[in-house]
């Protein structure tokens, strides 16, 4: 099949590059022409205008979107779908809500277009290390695109697979990211305990490096933590402000609907909210209450 990658951000551009390095034909589209040009230098075929997609790409076609979830993805899929024909495939590799993916699969199926929802993990390291791919949708459509999935994965026989029907890929990726929140929070708290024990003069990067080999807490996230600590031991260049892209929230919503207790994942998400507060009203009220019932001193905004 002829594959078009849409959205040449850090993930999309690296994925297109990895496919070209594997010798696979790739069409690319982005609203930023220089990004298209940089991939054309690698042998990709640029598509300057999505409105002429039907004539620019011979059938059968597969179109893979790597755009942010929500309006951007909804808009571009609606733009592309009318130009595709029965037998073509649409793939959403963004972190879309799995319910949206189920809806889209039903809509496109009416036109004979297969829809695959692909959870993609690997970040900026995927170009060199390969991507973990969690794919939902029809098995037949997955098989038609097998060469592309195998080229993107860490190896042809591992790190990727069809995990279920439409919506399953994004559901699995959603839970994956929820787990990621909890793991990151645990590392953050553990390293803060080490950092606060100043009398022992602990080298956090050294400790992390020891843990990376043989330890039961070794992981790729730990590898990245060590990398960050080696370049900035006190993390003085980093502000403790942590965003969330939505998947953690969706994971907790599903947990509530399924009656699954998730205290660790819940707390990890709440701590991200805490990180964004310059001042906590709830903490102010706690201080005021202690003063009211026990006469405990409070610190004034003036510092007195």
C-alpha cells in the first residue's frame, strides 16, 4: 500500500524517517513546507495539498495521522476521508479517546474504509529504538500494513501487535499512560527523599546508575531520570510544573466505571495538578482552620 504520514511533529517526522530508512515508500504532509522538504531529502514524496490527495497518491492508500487528539484529528480525518475509496485505510496514531476511535471506525466502515487506532509509544527515542505500537481494528487491515508496523517497531516480531477491535489500541495506550503517571510519580518521590537527606551527601545520578542494572526498579524511565540528573544534578533548570495530556484522566474515568480501585494512578494525576499551583487555596484554609480551633500560628502573605 502507499502510506501517507500526516503531522510532521517530533513523532510523525521521526516515524516517517524510520520508514524511509527501512526502504519503504512514504508520502508526507504537513502545513509547514520546510518539514516536507526535509523528508523529501530522504526520499519521501511530499503532498503539498490534502485537497488533491486522491490524485497525488495511487490506490490502495493508507493515511496515518499523527496529530493531537480532539479537534485537529477530527478535522483532518473529515478532510481526507472523502478523497479515499473503498479498500483504503485510515490510521489515527494520536492519543485519541478510544470512544472517538470506535465512532470513527463505524463512520468510515460505511464507506468501505478501514480504520485503525494505533497507540504509539517511544517518544523522541523511537527513531533509533523503535516504537511500541498497540493497534485496534480489523485484522485484515493490520495485515495489509504489516511491513510498515514491522519497520516502525523495535523488531519485526516484538513491540507491536493488534490488541483487539476498534478502540482497543487507544484504550490500551490510555492505560499505558496511566501506568506511566504512577511510575514517574514513584521515581520523583523516591529521588526527592534521597535529595533531602543532605547529611549523607548522596549522588543521585550515581544511585540511579546503580539501580539501572540488576535492580528490580530498573526501567527505561529510570534510564531517562539518570540522564536528566547527570546533566543537571539539582534540576535547577527545570520548573516543577507538570502537564497532563488527558489520558491519565480518561484512565481514572474508566476505572470508576469499572469499579477498579486505582489509588496510585489517582494520586499521580492529582500531584500533577498540585505542581501547577502557585498558591493553594486549600492549604490556606487548612492553616486558617488550625489557627481557628487551636490558636496555631499562621504565616502571613507578607512573610510575617
